[in-house]
């Protein structure tokens, strides 16, 4: 699945959950997913989002992408993981992450 297709499929889901930013990282962002690769997505959620929103977002993304999704919040990523992910991150939705 190409990044353009991931953007198209996920945009309505991000909008429904009031996501401020979503970025793709990992093998799909590099354009080299393996047959067993999951889709790695980092998000910045709206200020009113809670755990139920996060879980619902993850489930809905998996449903539209028909692939396992590794969803993380951008702000809770470990600094070294964030630096590495940010270097190859492709914006899927919203404003640029900080």
C-alpha cells in the first residue's frame, strides 16, 4: 500500500477523532514494507481526547487499512525514538508536528 492510499483511507478517520497531526513512520514511510509489516502512525490528539478515543482511533484505522496498526501519541514517544521516527516521517494529516 502506497502513502497516497494510506492518506486517502485514513483522513476521514483522523477528522472524526479530531486528530491534530498524524505522521507515518517505519517501513511504510520508507516505502519498503515487508509482508508482515504493521503500519506505524504517530498522532497528536485534540485536548479533549481520552483513552477511549485513542483505542477507538486505533481500531478504526485497522479497519480501514485492513492491516495491523502500531499507533503512538507523538508526545509520549521516547526522545530517541521520536528523533529517529521524525527523520523519516511522512505527514498523513493535519499540521506539522513539533
